[in-house]
C-alpha cells in the first residue's frame, strides 16, 4: 500500500524525543514552516534515521547545500553526527516512495564529503520503507 507524504503529519513526538528548539535562522526550519519539508525520525539499532519528506527536487538537498542542511538537521533534532543517517523521501505519481541516502563525513565538528545515493535495490527499499513507516514526525 502506498504511503502518502502527509501520512506522518498527524503524529508528534514528545519534545524531549524530537527537539525543535533553536529553530530561528535555520533554512531547514524555514522549509518545514513553509510545508516544503516534513521531518520524521526513527531509531533502530543505535542509528537515528532522519527522513526529509518533500515533493520534487529541493535546493537545500542539492549537494552544494547538503553539508549545511545536514548540519542543521543534526542540530535541530539534537542527534549524533556519528550515529545518524539522513534520507530524503519523495513520492512518485504512482504513490511509490523513492529514497535517497546522504552519506557524509564528520571532521573537525563539520559535515564534509557529502554524497547522495539513491536507494534502488529492492531489499534496501523495503528496509527503508519499514523504517520510514515506523518513524515519527518532528
């Protein structure tokens, strides 16, 4: 069954499990406020999966901006850079979700070496779908 982008909007985490403090001045927070991003978080096996649900390509997720975007996500959600994975989620016209994983290095307290990898193998898609379905909106 397809999973719509707005399915998680009605769920909320408690403030201590999905912090939203310090939102002013963050491009990501502005995108969330405008409804361009829906953020959700799932923790599995010691890893925080940060899902950025959006429609179509978004400037903040382009590689030239991705380091700042990832840093803002880590700060906004108060997650460890060493134990977090950022995944963008888009829905195609048939209602199927597409996932893109953002890999990065954490060096000198900065996000570096960002690469975007589409999740294309069925087993990986099924795994991401399961984690996404278990995530809670922030």
